[in-house]
C-alpha cells in the first residue's frame, strides 16, 4: 500500500531545506502513518536527494506529519542545477512510500 492511498502531501522550501507535510485523509490512519513514516525511513526513501538531517513534527489534531529535510535542494533555489529547484515534486515522491498491508 502506498502513502497516497491514505494521505495527501504539500511541500515548501527555504534555501537548501525542503519542508514536506503528509496529511491523512481520515484521522483513523494517522497512527499508521506516524508508525511507519519515521525520520530514518524518510531519509532512506529520499537518500538520492537528502544530504542533511530529517526532522519530523507531529500534528495529531490535524492528522498530519511535517518533515523538514536539510541539504536537500542542491544548494537552494538560486544555486541549484536541478530541474525542480523548489522541490515541489518531492511531495509526489513521499506519497510513493510503501506501507505494510493489513495493519
């Protein structure tokens, strides 16, 4: 099962840092997302782009998780040679994270 089946995502950036939220469609799925979307798992999922740390902030009242990933945008919007300097496509990539079935 992919995260996209349980949640949607938004992303933002500031300098060389990407900020990605995962928001559950239904509050009942928040705990499953929280259990599996750990900072370590997210850093591994984004190993091709995240060169710094991953911090997770929990917003249980909103059914949301917010990840702040440093050293992610190739030096920042004005310095990056990446096609997507703002990292907007990263929200789509987090939704491809595989969750275990049947929990």
